[in-house]
């Protein structure tokens, strides 16, 4: 069993969009120009979206009850020697985000509550502890752009198992990547499907392994639109070349058939002594660089998934021709990841024994910031409420942190000791919360 304090501590280390006070910040009362470091210097190519709300709230008329957010990102290669960044909305006040890791000199989109015209402060920290401040304005309107691609344009050693990835500056309309992302070999269209792995991250999965020593062209068009219908600012073409035939080795395709709840996280594949390789559900996912011969292929699922197919023996042919790919299929069954919350209300002072407090509950995710609260249940004075709720996750579609409030208290009563409303719920764990009420 995990206490609220320990769960909160672990949670605050894990998620990026949550908020916590930064210990020491060198703030300026007169920020530099947007996107430039405090005190001058070159401008960083920060990408800040205009304020967004979940698209479904626009159709239901609930947009006014949901706080808008801006998505902040930085293309790779923009910074050197910087370890992390924190972001704070100076206009709205409040706390900073937890440290956001800088990977390859940039970072993928991070949601920050903000309105048009707000000033955001970004505090960059390098490995020696030096701090650098950068400021950016939240625009009234800005089209989405491509933040990064994998592989990068011009790469010449791409594995045959590659699944090209495109990261956009904000969440994308899920219907548009399948028509706006295409892969070509010369003038021939390569059969592939497009999957939205996060609201802003699309992955292109070729129907078969790529050919060795072949140049491919990925086209990203303005048919791709943001969640609010704004088209991509400009089309983009990414060219890359696969490994030469001598580097390829045998190729194997792994298919993960799933039933039940959508699995969260990745599956682990081992091919004999080679691995682990990490793949998503569906497929086939192609693995190259393997030696020909006899191997035993095994699959290990995330904690909420059971792999129903045991290890399978395969014989991988010689790498020539590589199109003779062996495909192995595994069946899996996944269940919803749930945790338990146990809420108590120790109460002092005069109050009728028939009184009941109502616990209100909201869950928050990339496209689910709250604004709509539902009653979780009633708790009696000095009583306890136990409920099962979705576990915290990093999926863009699932809630990853939770907010609780105690309501319908008599006029002579107030909550005395509940200070931290944001919590993670670990799968299979119990989160203990206590609302101390004085009447």
C-alpha cells in the first residue's frame, strides 16, 4: 500500500506537465525578446502553439469550462550541453513544470496552461548547474509545424526495420496523417499504414521490410491538420537510404495480436540470444541485422497484458534475398490498468450523523485537462470511500493524473489539512487520501 505522500513524490518525478515550485530562479522583471535568452544572445527556434482546448468540448459548448493550453517544443540540435528545461507562465503566475529532459538538443511538445499573449519563461539547466532563461509569447494563431523526424533527412544507414516517425508541434486531427504522410521508393508508393502513437506523434509502418541500399522519400503534406483544423504550415520531404545488403542480416517480422483493453507500453521480443527489441501491438514490426539459422522467438508483454502464445522456433534464411522475411505471430490479452483510491474524512466538531460529504473527481491527460467533474461517491464523517480508477499512464488518450475535491460540507465545516490535489494512481496499488474536516 502506498501513502498519498509517497505516491505524490513518485508521480512528481515521472510526469512533465504537472506543476511544482522551482527552488531558485534568476527572474528578470524585464524579459528579453520572445525566444531569446535573458541578456541577449541568439534566438532559439522555440515552437509555441496558439492556445488549444480539446476538440470535443468545442462541439458540446463546454470550451469555456476547460483551461486552454499551449504546446511548447524545441527542434533537435537547437541546444548543446543543456540537460533540462522548466517552463513557467509568467503572466498567469504559479509554478514551473518539472524538469523536461533535453534530448539531442531539443524536446517534444509539452502542454502548458496558457492564453494568447501570455509570456512563458523557460529555464534551461546545463550539467554544471548554470541557468539560462528564455522567454516566449503565446501567439493568437499559429499553424502546426514538424518538430523532428526519425530518420532525419539525409541519413544513409537506416535499418530495414525502420518505422519513420514524425513529431508535430501540437496534437493532430487523427484522420489526417493517413492521407498526409506517404513513403516512396523512386516514384513507387510504398504500401504502409500510419499510426498516431501520441496526439502529436505519427508513425509510418511499411507493410514489409525496407529494401537494402535503397533511397526512400517520406512526404508530409498540408493535408495534415491540427486538432482545430489548421493545416500544416508547410509540406516537408525527408529522404533517407537504408543499410547496404552486407550489413542487413536476416529479417524477421513480429505480429502482436491483441484482445481486451488496448495495451499500454511496449512488448519485448527476444530472438535467441539477440535482443531485447521493443515493439508496439499490431504489426508486423520488422527486425533486421539478425544472423541466419535456427532461433527461439519469445515475447514479453506489459504488466497489464498476458502473452498467450509461447516461444516459437524459427529458421531465418540467408539475407539474400531479404524480402524472404519470416513472420511470427503472438496472441495477447490485455486488461485495463486499475488502481484503488481510499479516501477518508476524519471529522471533528458538531455535525449530524446523517451528513454525507461528496467526493468530486477529475482526471487529466494530454487532451483531457479536466473542467468536467464527476461525483466519485459519498463519504460519511469519520468514514471511508473506496473506489477503483484508471491507473496513471503516459498515453495521450488516457488520464495520467487525478484531482479530488470534498464538497457539500455543512456551512459550519471546512477541510483543514488537504493541500495537494494532484495524484498518480499506480496500477494495482492503493492511494490513501485524507480530508480532515473541522466543524
